[in-house]
């Protein structure tokens, strides 16, 4: 009886994220397409040069970069992500359907040539940062087939091409490539819009590594110290970029950009797949992503939770400042300034913003639980108070009345 029990346990572990029982194939031997090899040559790269990948949830895109002889990484291609699940934010525990965010390393041993999802590789979650925070889960993959339970799912054609480039880089001597995973592109606009999100301190930490790569075009060296990503001393050029971005964020907030939380029913996908999913004959015209033009429908495979995709993302406004028009504390904290009474330490989350939400569904009333906070309630504006008559002056010789205590404002809580 022991063997059946062990087999069942192994199967349950495999199904805990995206992976299913493997099937033998020779898909992993597919060559890099000639068009991609020609693009490499045009950009001064070879097939065996090291690679680096960057994934963005909100934009649903995966970038492949290759290192040239001068040691600098150059962008090669961008691939649309067909499916990712969960919400913006890091993976916390097994079963939360969250695709990971952070800096990971993919080694040859993490490549799966016999994946049931065409081909796949393991992102390396949990890494040292995740373990420092007690996070659980495993088998968070990048794979084919448009189905996700915490993974980044691509078309079979796309994963075949990406897999082939990784295989050739390993053959050329690269021991492991860096996989950077972000909630969105680290632009000033995105950071201003998400400034009141509970994950903003974590995302600012990710941006430190992103800035290093974007300025130097070199792979950032990643360590973990005091439960944060540590990228070493900040270089002057990187510091200049950070300061410029913070200035842009503050300017956008000053102009009235609202703070929002982007909420998904269960993850998203690149817009180029919407037509492909609508009909068998439809699909992207191939101008943005030529890899979709040849066979837009039949290689999407099983699409996980299409009804959730149909809902689309929603931007839920978060009240982030007083009605007087003063800068909210979250904006000051991000821009490097400090409120007069509440200084914000570097790397610490900004003060929680009070919600100003009017939700319309049970799901909307419970989304707060996804972020470790209580569910947002329907917020209604308080009725204006009736004007009170001015108090009469006290009669001569009468004791001074006690000063009325100012009413305490309602306690704030996260949306």
C-alpha cells in the first residue's frame, strides 16, 4: 500500500501549481527560427550569448534580452503572455494563484523538456527573499498552453522559441539566467497610480534592481539583507534616474492623478489574444506579434477561467489625500519628501489610505482579503452637519464651561 500512497502524493505535488504529469517528446530540440537568428545577427549577438528575461503582469509581456560581446544586454524580442493568474503583487502562499514577482535564477536543471504544457521552465520560486518572508508554493513555471494556476502561460510557438534560446545560451556556457518578474513596467505613471497600494514598498524595492539594469544594461547582482532585496551601493547614474522618476511621480500626483488599485477577477492576458479567443478563424494580424499570425487559435490549448478573463481589470479608486488638495503622505514618501509629523523610512510602506469605494458586487466587497486586509465596505458620504448656533457668552461670575472635545475622525484602514 505504500507505493500507491507515495504515487498519489507525488501527483498532488505536481498539480499544486501549473505542472501536470510529463509526456516524452523531442520538442525541446526545436531550432531557433531563422528570422530570430537573423535578428540576433542584426543586433550583434550570437545564438550562444547569455540571455536575461523580464516579465510584466499588467502589460502581459515577456522580454528576452541577450548579452553582446561588450558585456551589455540588448533587447531582442518581446512575447505576449497568454495567461497569468491572481492579482498584481507577490506570491504569498501555495494555492493563492499568484504568479511570482521578484528576481529569480533559472538553471539547466529547471528546464522541463517533457512538460504536459508543451515545454516549460521553473522560475525558481521560492527564492531567498520569499523564504525570508515565509512564503510557500512551488512549480511556478513559464510554459505553453493558455492556462495558469500561478504561472506565466504563453503560446506553444512562443515557449518553443524562448526555450530554444535558453538551451543555446546554456550550451554556450551560461550557468543560469536571471528572470525578473514585475507587476508592471516601472514607469512614473504606474508608480503614481499605484502609490497607495499595500505592496508599494515591495514594488519600490523591485524598482531598485530594475533601475540598475535599465541604466547599466548589466545584470544586477541580487542579495537579500534585512528581508529586502539588496543590490549593493547605488551608482551615481542610477541615483540620478531614481531622483528623476521620483520627481515625475510627485508632479503627476500634484496634477491630480488618482491613486488606484487594479483588480482582476483572476489574472489577465495580452490584448492580442482577445480576437484569437473570440473565434477559430480570428487572431492578431501579426503586425505587433508575428508569432500569433500563423496559428492564432488552435495552439492556445486549454484556456483557464475564460469567464474571469472576460471581466477584465478594473481600476478601483483609493482616497489618498485630504479634500484640501494637499499632497498625500504616500506621494511625499515616494518622492523622497517627508510629512511634517510622520516621517517615512526608506523601504517602509507609506501610511495606509482610507478607501472611498462604492462596490457593486460580492467580489468587490471581498477583494481586500487578497491583500491581507479586511474587505472594503461600501463607502457613503456623511450627511452635512446642521449649522450650530453660536454659543451665548457666559454670564458674569459663572464658571467657564468645559471646552468641547473635537470629534475624533473615523479610523482609517486599507482598502
